[in-house]
């Protein structure tokens, strides 16, 4: 399969929730989930909420590593929840629809709330954080992962700029969105305002590898709203986009493809 066929054929991979699980969970979100769960020190028997669970990799990781934990996965997107249930045939996790700004749970219902790369997308984050504090038991903790800004992700910045040039500003902004969360100190202040007392922030770095720039674009697009923007590109435009990516991602290339660091903050608050 040549580079041009790779980008124009991505639609054959199914819906974005399936693609998210197939590509991004496999490439890096599974490893991030393992680190998040380890950082949270999940204990057997705890009541755990995966807030904004997506296709459920954090919730599934908890259920696999903490025997007896009562795990709930919450997400507003029914497509993501459908894939989460499909990935959990043993029904070890309770999957539920709902938004972080209006958590459908009783007070003090969880010992631990986990969240992976979600809070940067929540418009009313102060409301969501206050709700999480409400559903946590008095000694409960919130532990979440939040990507650092684009300054720490030059490969994604290069992809966003290439999308600006060849597809349009809306497409570029979609690529920037995951990196738009608050910096560590503003995040600490938001947590304190929401009622959390002790806040600890640690940075972590993961290597991410793709076979090449075209596959990097294809997998990111198939797993996100970028699909709508890239699916209708004519061959000339998509070819120019791939050529541009080949050039701007050259510093991240080796003999096996393209590899770059991904940086996140792990935040613990109680």
C-alpha cells in the first residue's frame, strides 16, 4: 500500500471509537493507563470511577490489577461506551452514560476517581471538579493525567500546522485541542478552589512510534473528529499534506519510522 492509498483509505477502519481502541489505545493509551493506575496505587476492594472513560482502558486496567475493586466507567459518548462494553465481555466494569459536569452518583460513593486525558475537554471544569470532590469519600482521591502543552509536543505541533496549511484552521485546532489544558500551577489552583487540599503533580514521558508520517496521520484522523475533514480530501491535496508531513517530521524519523516523546502530568488530589 503506498502513502496516498493509506490516507484516502482510512474510512475502511470503522467508526472513530473502534479506531480509537485499535490505534491510539494500542500505540500509547494502554501504557499511559498502566502508569496512571500504578501512580494511583489502586488497592483491592476500592470503589473506583473512571471519569470520562472513553473505550475503557483505565477501567479495564483497574479491574485486571486490583482484585475485588468495584469499577465504574462513565462517559457521555454512547459510541465510546458501546466499544467499552465490547472490550469487556466478562462485564467486570459497570458502564454508565453521563457527563462530568453532572455526575449521576451519590455523595461519598467512591474511594478513587481516575481520569485520563479528559479534563482539558470539559468546558465547565470547575463544576466537574466540585462534582468529583462530592462523590469522593472523605479520604478519597482524584488521580488524573493531563497532556502538557504543544510546546512539549513538537511533532503534534508540526502536524497541526500542516493541517492548517492543507485542510484548514478548524482541522488544525482539532489537533491542538488535546494539548489545551491548564499548566500545572493553574491546575493546582483550580483543584484547591474545588475543595481539594493536598495536590501533587508529577511529569512523565512516553515514547510513541508510528511506521511513518502517513500512518501517523491516518491513525490520528481515524480516531478523532479529524475524520470528517480528511475523508473528502482530493488526491492532490492529500498528497501535498503527506509530502509536507514527510518534511516537517524528518527530525523524528529513524530507520523504523517516526518516534517522538509524549509528555503528561499526573495529578493526585485529596
